[in-house]
């Protein structure tokens, strides 16, 4: 989503592209590169200042990082103290927090893009989930125009119009009639909407606090209209 990844060249060389110079009896060994140390991402999730446990923390290589990395191991959840820590190779990452399974039911999902984790460094991220929120709703159609039932819809806020992190996001599936609604979205001027199973992508949906943005139809929105809840 939002396109991804540039990062580390990690140990591109190891030891033996060695050519003996003319007249030398013994080849000169190349000096191995020092392996990159892991960096660490520390996450704390709170609601009104109180820790939130059992939130999924999703860390994946960012748009600028071509090296596939993720932490999806079944243990990637905050503890009772709202904290989670993970060691990762140096590079840039997108770091998400969300309820699982199902999201944006009690707490709005959030993400920070392009988190730079240095070699041997530590990055601390705090997610406060008690935020104003809005919603997006729309109709998803198949290529033949019929309602697209039970297809996944993902929405992600961006920095395209200068909004600051963290950014809201959410995911759901359409009803039998092709409708979807995602609540608890952090206000942002520019959301991108996806129906990945159908290859749809639509940009530019605004979300305002206390409003539902109607018209988030895929693949062809008519207009986005924030309507008071």
C-alpha cells in the first residue's frame, strides 16, 4: 500500500574475492565486513494514559526498504503494561498498532511510516489511542458492476497534504450487498482506499472528526462528502 522500500545493504561481501597480484605467492584475503547489529523498536500503547494490552503490533519494511521484514509471529502483541519490543535489522519500517482479530472496534488503528532504526539504535514509539475520529463508508462493485460481496477493503491515511503522524488506518470486509464502513479513523486530509482482491485503489478521501465520509465507492467514487454523524 502506498508503495514500499529502500534500506540497508547488509553484508554484501564476505571474504574471498581475492586475486593474487602478479609475483605474489600468497593471495591477500579481503577483510570481512562487520555484520550489522540489530536495532530495536519499543512500542507503548495507551488509552487516556492507561496501558492497552493485547493490541497487535505490526512491523514491516517501509516503502523505502527493499528488504522484506515483518514480525508476524503470533507473539506480536502488547503486554498488560501496553508495551512491546522487537529487534530488527537496521532500516526503515512502518509500525502499526491495531486490535486483532478485527480492528477499529474499540480502538482506532494507528501507523507511523518510515521509522528509521539505526544500527544498534533504539526507537521509542508511543501510540495514544484516545483520539477524535471519523469514518468512511462506500459501495464496492465488481468489474461487471454487480455488488462485490465479502471483499477486503483497506484504508490508510497519508502525509500527502501535510498531516502529521501517527496516521489512521483500518480494514474490513464488504457485506453481501457490497457495502463497507470503517469507524474510529484518525482525522486526516488524504486517505487511500484499497480493495486488493479486485486491484482497486482510490486516493484523496478526507476524514473529519465526528463525520462519516460517504461516497468511498470502489472503483469509482463520485465524490467524498463528510457528513455529521
